[in-house]
C-alpha cells in the first residue's frame, strides 16, 4: 500500500469512528426503546435486552391522551409554519432581490442582523402581545409570525437563489406585459424549487423539534405537541418511565427521518446553489 493510500485509509477510518461516536446516542435510544426498564441504564451496550414492544404500547397512552393526538398537533403547527414561511419568505426575498426601493440595502442589513438575535430577547414582548390578543394556548403564536417572514435565514437563502436566476427572464416577461406579481408567481417560483424544498424541510424539522416556544404558549394537554408531550411524560409520575419515554421519542422521530430522507437531495442542491453566489 502506498503512502497516499495509507493516508486516505487513515482519514476514512477517523471519519468512520467519529461518525459512529456521534450516532451512538441515537442507537442507544433506539435500543432502549425495546429494553426492559431495569436494563436501560445498567447496560451501555447496543444489544436489545428485551423481548417485546411493551414500551410502545405503554407509552402511547402514558401522557394522558393517545400519542396520535400530539402527532396531529405537531403536524398542524408544522404545516402552518411551512405555508407561512414559503409564502412570506419567498415574497420578501423577491422584493430584496429584484425590486428597487428606497432603503432596500438598509432593510436587508437589518433583516440579516435579526438572524443573530436570540429568541430569549424577544420572547417576553411577544408573549405579552399574544397574551393580550388571547392567543395563549392556541397554535396562532406558533404560526402567525411565520406569515410575516420572521425567519430571516430563509429570506436570505431565497435572496441568494433568486440572484442566480438571470434577470433577462424578468425583462422578457415584462415586455410581454407581466407585472411584478406575475413575474414572481409564474417565472421565479417554479425556478426556486430547490430553495423552496430546502425551506420546507428545515422549517418542518425545526418546528417539529421546537420545545421552548411550544412549552410557553401551549398549556392545555389537549394542545400539546410531541416535544411538550414527551416532557410531560417525564413528569407524569415521580419515577419516570424511561422505557415508554424512549419508545415515544422514537415514534416522534419517524416523521423527521422520513421528511429528511425524501428531501435530502434538494437540501444539498438548494444549499450548494445558494452558497456558491
């Protein structure tokens, strides 16, 4: 074996070992979901010391309501967030990338600064506003902000993507009598599919896994999302049922894996296209 081949093999071995170390917590959780309660923390290995799927049966109703209720709630929140981000962020990105108006660069810079703004800075005034509107314990505080293009990261991603689309397409459409909205809807949106799919996937994953904001605004158990329901599963008894908890954690991860597997090629394509600009 040559020196270069040995270096390459060593690098691959290091990458594989790091990858295995990073996936160990997930593998341990999957195995713990089918383990008996006493064996979960006494056996650090990945061999499933258990004989049935009782943890899944017990965990399905352990949070007070069937876990399907929480899956539906999370799906509704994620669907509303996705629609809001796709519509509002794409329109904001079109304005920043194509339209000429006074203060465009300043507003774009302010928008980029909001990416670095921690949510803890704005959560209190937001809660006061939504509380006065009577939206606490509803899905509105989790969906309505998405309709106002508040996720600046997706606006920036789409702006970069639109800047890569030739302006000649806009000018040709304008010569044919198309207005701004028609150019946006019929020319740019179909060409933005990688960026839109990337936004959809990231919005779904981030909304589905969100715990902090959903814990603040959702107080009725019937309105809980999966992340909040899992937390209540820990508190439901003085001695936490770790087996059912891990089992329901696995169930809650299934939609995330499915969405990621279906759209991973668009994530690479969308980020690679926008990152090269």
